[in-house]
C-alpha cells in the first residue's frame, strides 16, 4: 500500500461504508510530522494498483498536535487542524464535509453513538469544567452543563457512554453521572483504580478497564461484575491491538501470559460475562512454527465469519 519509498504508514482503517482501505501516513520530507490520509478501494488493491487511490482531507493541516479519528459506529471522521484550531466532521462514506467547530477552549472531544462530548479547559478557578453534548449528525448542541471539581486535583479522565458520564480526579472517587436525570453514583478510589484504557460494551451496558496487565468488567452502578480465571495480558501497557471483543460482546480474545511463566505468550479466550477461560492456544513443545507464531505478538484479530485468528508480530509476519 506504500505509494512512495519515503512513506511510513502509521495506521490502517477498513472503511466498510465504501469498501476501501484508508491509510494514515507520514513522510520523510517533513520529518514525519504531518498525517496524510489516502483512500484505496479494495478493487484497486486486488488489482495490485494501490497508487490508483486518492488523497483525503487535503485542505487540512494535520501536523501534530492535529489528528484524524475514524468513527465506524456513526459513519463519521473527525479531524483537527492545529494550525487553524478547527475541528471538522466528515461523512465516512463519501468524505463530504458536514460541519466545523471553532473554539479555542476545547480540551478534548469524545465520541459515542449519536453524540459528541466536548470537554473544555477547566475554569480559571479550577472549580468546574464546562461540558457540551452535540448531535454527531448535525453539530447541534443538545446539552450544556458544568461539572464541579476539586480545585487542587488534576483530572484523571472524563469518559462518556451514552447518557452516562464517568469522571475521576487524582486520588478521588469515580463519579458516574446520568446526564438526563442528574443521578450520581460514587465509587471509592480504593475500589476503582485509574485505568490506562477503556472499552465500552454497548450491547451489554458494561465497560472494560485495563490497568497494567489486568482486565476488569464493570457495570454503571460502579460494581465490578467479572473476575477473570486466566486472562493476564502479555503487554503491561494495555495495548488494545492485542485484544479482540466479539460482535456479541460476550468473549474477549487476547495475547496473554501463560500461567506457568513460559517465555512466549498464549492466546486466551474468556467469557466477559462470567470470567471463565474457554480456550487457550499454546505452542506445542518442539513445534518451531507454532512457537514463532506466538512470539512477540503485536496485533491480534478474530475473523468471526471464518472462525480464524490472525496474529502479527514485531518482525512484520502474519500468522493464521
């Protein structure tokens, strides 16, 4: 898919809306500092003609801290041009520009099904953080409100899941707020330690947290609902490239440490609902090919239609 010897592809996105692959690349000539997006229909890839694709978002300056985010659920693309300080939302199917957001006070944007959460910089006194919820389709403001804060504590995270807002400050309790009713649930900081990543399970109204090598499942009453029998992740940084959640959101498949401390990992399949380990894929003793396939895994994917697991390792090899 590289169309230039000086192109480094940072990420790939399969666009189901128009059956194409989007590449996000950086180039040597600007010291790999600007993101460049390109759409290549699968038809051209099958014909081995990747250069027949076309560039996207040429009007945007995506130099760091600019970014591009692809939202498969809502069928949208969010770009941020740092030079112009403009956020733009685009249609994922035909890349039409839908609307822009220009506001220097925005600190972060979170996307959920049907809506966007705009998180603003804390007020000068540090007493609250302004928040807005927008329609993802039109950009119309659905709700504006302020969340009260402890002035002297830094913000660990603000996350949104449908009508639920999760807010946590350093060494403080987790607050789960229903933005429709104002109802609040508080979870002690000793019970809920700040995770490094989240995965929201929209089908089951649950969410996963990742902290170091551990995975936990929570409900929106602040209760931990699942303890995993054998699902200690291999990588301590909670890299979700090595994790797959099935479409029914009932299974988690990950590259894990083996319980006996082997030098290579295993692929573990566990139930999200009860934590039981349903299957483990380990290399057979003396089988060099299987050992290679389960060594230094950096990416994992499960094809539910073909019932196949694909792994990629740091040497750039893919195994099935």
